[in-house]
C-alpha cells in the first residue's frame, strides 16, 4: 500500500531515542536541543509580535525584514557580497525543510548526490525521496590505536576527521547533480578548512554540480580559523545553495526557522517547492527572527566560548568513563567510540545506557550507510546547562560497572 519512496528508510532514530529517554526519565544527550532558552529579548520580540497582530500568513518566502537581516548577515559574516533579500533569500520551516525544498528544486530521479558520512540522518532520505542515488564519501575517523588510547580519548595518529580527495573524485560522475556539505559537521564536529572546500569546489565546477552547504552551526567553531562558506569561493556563487537557520545560534530549535541563500534561478525553484511543502514559516516568529539577527556582535562572538566551555566540561567525563572521543572542532556534538566498554552493537548499547544509568545518546549507525560502519559509535550532544552535563557525566562514570552486571 505504501509508496516505495518511504520504504527505503525508517523513522528518525534521533527522535525515537528521545522518546525512549523520556520513558525512562533519562538525561537526553541525544537530540540536539538545549535545556536553556533563547535570549530574553528574542522571546519578548515573539510575544510582542503576537500581541501586535502578526498572526496571519506572511509572504510565502519570508517577511521582508527577516530576509533583509539574513542578506545583511550573509554579506558580513559569510562573505557573499551579492546576497539580495528579494532575489536570493527564502525562509523555510527549519534548515531541514530548506534541504528538502532544495533537493526537490534541483534533483531528478536517476541523478546522483554526493554525501559525506557520517551524515546528519535526513540527508540520505532526502536524496532517496527525490529518486536520487546517494554516493557516500567517508570522513575518516581519528585513528585510535589500542584500547588504552581509545579509552583515554587520546588520538594515536590522525587527530581529526578527514576525507581522501581521490575517494571524493571517484564519487563524482556525469550523473552528479549535487554534493552536500555540512560544516561545522553534525555528528562529527568537523570544520571543513578552506583547502578542503576548494577541492570540493573544483569538482563542482568540473562536473557542473551544485554544492548544498548546510551551515546551521556556523557560529559554533572552536578552531582558530574563520568560518568559510563554499559559496564565497571563486566560481561557486552561481552553483551553491547555502542553508542555515536560527535554531542553533539562538537556542530556539522549536521555532523552526531556516533559510536558503542561492542564485536567483535556483531560488525560484526552491520557493516553488517550499510553497507547496509548507506555504510559509510562522509569521510572529519571523518577526522575532529579524530581532534576533539584530543582536549585538558580542552575542555571536560569545557563542564560541559558550559552547567551548560545555565541551570542555563534558569530554573529560567521557574519557574517565572509558569512551574514545576527540574534542570536536565545531557544533555541539561528539562522536564517541565505546569499543573498550562493550561488545554490544550501538543500538543495544544506547538502550542499555538509557535503562541502566539514565543517559541517552544516538546510535552511531543512524549516521552511516551501511549502518555497520557506525556499530561501535554513539553521538552525544553537550548543549546543556552545566548542572545537566555534570549529572550526565556522573551517571556515565558508573556505566562500566552496570554493563558487567
């Protein structure tokens, strides 16, 4: 009875894990939602917008003040001087809808889409819903040597996630329509450097492919390198869709405000798909979104240290608990290797962790294809209050004993 397009994937493992965590009263370090609110001035802007009557449909592709604020941000922060609010910006219901609308606008059945993995779990289904064939390119995990190195969290050789340029080239073909980039990356925390982006850009130009760049974590970058948008590189403005949103920057994941910035011809297609997917994003929250993007620069500058503190608080607990984990360069997730702790597969391990010590993560297989590649990995998120991270960490310190019971 069901269409074949929805039979190629399961429901979101991330959302499923959240439901199991709630059932057991576990601390949820799985789904990427903070346990702290957006800044008060943003919440007040949303309440004021409702009181002031912004409660009916907005312009389908986003209210003018928000699109203007996005375009200004793209010019100043992302290095896209051409960004125009009327020609290039589309506001959607979250970055997730941005990705789907972009794929529907660009990809035909039989096309190929290059995707780095581990990948955010929506990318594969998005490609399959359009009838495309995903072409997977591995981000090689840090090289851990032996149980002691793995358990201590010390990298033995390669100390970051990286891809092989030859493997990337082999994934491109005359049927390649697009490549999906996510930087900073969910789930690995990798921040693609300029040289890597130039390699990707060169292949896009050579094979006439579009770069779809998900930059939702763009302000959460712990490296000493500035964030680089691939659309800012030579020859890429006309063949890049840059996706971002307000969820991560402003701790407002439930507001579902995302945006696409693309050349005019691609924007026209995205707006058509968006119109028939959702009509438009919530009007009063768009008004508040414009206010959010108008916060002083100090707010955006402070995000790096805000999340670095949480990363540095939580990772020592993982090390002491017996996980192998490299400090991520960006975003607010860490992929942890539990090989030194258990012979269980990732799904069973996460379920056991929830049931015994009351901490939830996301099974690593949900970020891989084939799933076997992630069977010894679990993703934790650390966008939580200090007291939440301390509580989760203390529980994890007792995990080894519980696993042997």
